[in-house]
């Protein structure tokens, strides 16, 4: 049953008055061990734009892969296997595919699926294709050029599907395996690539809806969800300085209640339930439609909960109702999520909300970069050396072209000979430099994803994923509890974004 905006605001006032009677342990510096203030780069919060937390009045959170960080291999394998079974039992796929093994490395977030060519590829920030995978292998430069040439990829085309969520990784993994499977079948029985794509998507969605996946997560949360001991104090510190908190998730009430009860067990700072951490809870939100539609707030089945908590728990709804309930404008709200399109891009395009993106993959990548920083420094030194050698070689090419036109001039002939000798030495030095660069690139590559490399880079450019993070996320970090390493009134300042000509300063 729908609830209009006026009624929602009245509920908010009543709920707020009731919540003020709850006795909570106040936050003090002694609450936190001093080691929290020794921040490692893996725990930093990175700013693309300045953001003053002291001006933020409400902070919202997604749940899946934001407050709840799933253990990648366990969660993705569970989804993968559940989808395989449905493809066989409901879509008529050969039982032989049940022998497939999940490969956790073949797909990362931010790559693109080409449904016509049956490939996966990684785009740079200019929408040009970098690495391409077909039949489980990275193709040669020649094959890549044959497939995509030097053209930009129109991601809006139905041919392409950008994998910008961690939920989609098992989907792409299975898609590539099935394409290869049918390609290699001796009887040549094949399913069209588009049919495979939509069958996988339908079966994966069904696996989530019929509790095949979520039921197992609820039954054994320790196996699928990371326990973050700093999450309760992180949320409590925000509340202790007067900020309102809300949860905005696409998951239904039953699953949300089970997961959040696991993440925020009773007993911390006087909270009797995870529900008390939040001033508003919205489930089954249908993001990104939540930011554009006019759906009313409705009530999920809240049987068993104290009556006063019912007044702040809804399902569905839209952004206007949410802001009216909180009695805040968009500029007063920071929203923290993991999905570029569903959480970040749409909230930035359609609202004034400030945004923070959660990127769990950052922790491992930053740790490796820090551990291998001497190797990276050597690589950058060699790249600088290569640049200087290229400049010298091109200068000598120009001089040789000029001198070669001075036929019959002995002085010019001598200079040309000297220039050619020097060019030969420079070319040898460049070849040695390039060989060293390739060796270091191979060394660096073995520490990251063997197919796709770094999440935020493609060759010497930012990857499309990195570019989207930079453009649409005001802040980004690896997990919500990293806010615990900062004051809840922190002024996050972006680094100076210098243009190439300003680097000479």
C-alpha cells in the first residue's frame, strides 16, 4: 500500500522523537585503539573532488558489496553453479556443462562483452579497445585489429554489455565458457551467442529470486560475507556527530534483515539491533529507477519488530520521498555504493547527492603496488629514458633528411656520416631500453590479473572503469569502515589536477 510524502514526513518526526529516547554509548577518542590512526594506503579515502563531511547532514549506504563485502570466490562460485544447474534443468543445455570449473581470474569488473563477436575486451578512457579475450585466451594484436581496428566502441549499442558490477563477473565467466564449448562441439550443435547471453541472465536472476543463492548465504553467512569489526564503530561515529544514516538497497527485506543482523550484531555501543543505526531503511529500491520514477513507499512484512521501528522501514519509493522523509536537500546527502551506474552515475546525474564509491579490489592492488614500488619506479625511469631517446632519434632523423639534400658538399657529407653513427648508437640504446621495459612489464603483470592487468589502467591510459570512477565518484575507497580512520567531520581535498603543460612548474 503506497505512502505519500506528507505521511512519510510525519512518520519521520515521530520516529526521530522516539529514537532520541534510546540510550547509546557516546563516542570518545578512548573508544578506538590508537592503531586506527596509522593509515595504510589500502585504507585511504581518495578524493576526486573536495568534500566537507562537516557540511553533510545525512549519509546513505547500499548494502551488497558496500556494507556487506562478499568473499569473491565463494559468492561468485555459488552464483555460477546455481546458474549452470538452471541452464541444464530449465533451458535444455547439455548436462556436460555441469563439469565446467569456475575460473576466478578470467573476468574482472569494467570489461565489455561483445555479444556478436563472442569476445570480452577492456576499453581505455577514450573508448578504444585494449586487450581482447576469445575462447578463454587473449588474442594477438593482429586479431584485435581485425576485430575492432582503431574504432571507438559505442557502448550504447545492444551489441555490447559493460560489466560494471561485481555481480556480473560469474555471468561473463559462464558466457565465455559456453561460447567456447559450443564452438568446439564435434556435432556442431550450437546455441546462438545472443540466446546464451539472455539465458544466462534469466537463470542468474532466477537463482537470486528463488533463494537458490540468497538462501545459502543466509544459512551460512560466515562462508560468504566478510566480518568487518570496524563497521559498527564507523557508523556510530557518524551518528555521534549528529549525522542521519539511511540504508538504500535493492535487496528485499528478508535478505537485508538477515545480512545486516550478521554485520551489526547487538551489543555495540548500546544498540539492540542493526535497525537502530539507521534513521531510514529502504529495501527493494529498484535502483537506478529509484532516482527517476514516482513509485510510492510501501511496507514490507515487518512482523516481529517493535512498532516504533515500522515507521522508518519502507520498500520501493523514489528519491523525492526519501529526501522529504529526511527533510534534506540533495546537497546535504552523501551516498556510498559500489555500482557506477546504479549507485553513482545515476545519483550524480539525477540528483545533487555527493557520492563515494566502494571498490573492494583496491586493497589488493594497492598492497601489491606498495610492495613492488621499486619495480614501478624503475619502470617509470625507463619510460622517461625512452621518451628522451625518442626525441633525440627524431631530431637526428630531421637532420639527416636536411643533410641528405646537400649533395656534393663535403662538410655536409661528414656531418651526415656522424649523424648516422650517432643515430645507430641511439637506436641500440632505445632497443635496450625497450627490452628492459618489456621485462619489467612482464614482471609487474605476474602480480596482477593474468588476463586483464590493473583494474584502473589499460596500457598507459586509464581504463574506462578508472575514468568513470574519476568522473562520477567524488570519493572512492575499498570499504566503508575506512571512514573510521578519519574524523567524521573530515575535509577531503582532491589533489591538484594538473594539465600536461602545468607539469613544468
